[in-house]
């Protein structure tokens, strides 16, 4: 195609919601106030925006991901002002969810991309999985109202419990469906070596849901 056709075909869409996908891998956030994003996710912006990094400290606006070995994390970035912010994360697919005031989800720290400032959040670690191949899971609890953008490697699959999942492939779950951990010893004996899949998350509440991806994501994504 010629240059003008290319430019017109790939311009940002006008109007729309605060969180709007320009493609399956690029999120356009119409900022009018404050939003929070994963640090390092910004690819472009316009308007009058200021960016503030938030330090990795327990309790407040902390890192999404906390490494047990180093106590380092990937910090959030607070974006304030008026304009458009374009964010992406390693070419991953972006999923947008709008949470009502009485809705909440728990998301793997690797997979949180952005959320509106109206969202309340806290960080917790599933310590019982500390001995697994994933080194434990650090999850971000997000409570509405507001929009949340999460990322997945490939198209997600939403499952209804009861179900067991590989922690490294588990993206998120409904907050009323907290998992327990289990170990499948038979998987550890496969092909004569230990398998990370022996450590599993077990979800039992049939009223909840679990989101998995076709990819095993181990450790923080820098």
C-alpha cells in the first residue's frame, strides 16, 4: 500500500472508552486524571502527561512483582494529566475487563498492564508454592469499580472450577475463588526427571472462574 493509505489505516481510533485497544497488543488509554500502568509499558504518549515511578515498598503503591531472591520488583508507574497513553508488554495479547463496584479479581503480577485509579489493589504471595518451579506466585488483588487491562501469551482460556492448573500458566481468577496448592507426584516421575507441572493450583468454587494461557510464564518479565 502507498504511504497515505498506510498512515490512514494505522491511525489511532477516535473516541471510545478510556481503555481502548488499537490492536490486540496495543492499548490506548485516554488519560483524564490518573491511571496506573506497569513500568516500562509506555510506547508513546501525547497531551500533557507526567510520569511518577512508585518504589517497591510493602503496603502502598508497590512493585507488581516481588522476587523472593532479591526482593526487587517491577514498579508501577503513575500517569497523571490529560492525553493519550499507548502501552504494550512484550507483544502479549491485551484483555480489558470492566469491574463493577462489587467485583474483584486476582491477577498474576506478570500479567497486570494497567488499571484506573478508582481500582483498589493489594499484593499477596501464595507462599505455599514457594518450593515449586515458579518460585511462588505474587498476585495483585484488584477491586472495582474501574477498568483493568491484563496481558496473556496468546488467547486466554476461561475455566469453571473444580479445576487444577499449572501455576506458570495461570493468569487470573475471580477473587471469591482463592486456590489451594496440590502436588501431583506422578507428574514428577515423567521421563525420569522432575516436572514443574507437579505443583498445581486447585480451584474448587464452581461460581468462580480461572483464566489460563497457552504459555508457561516463569519469573518476572523485565
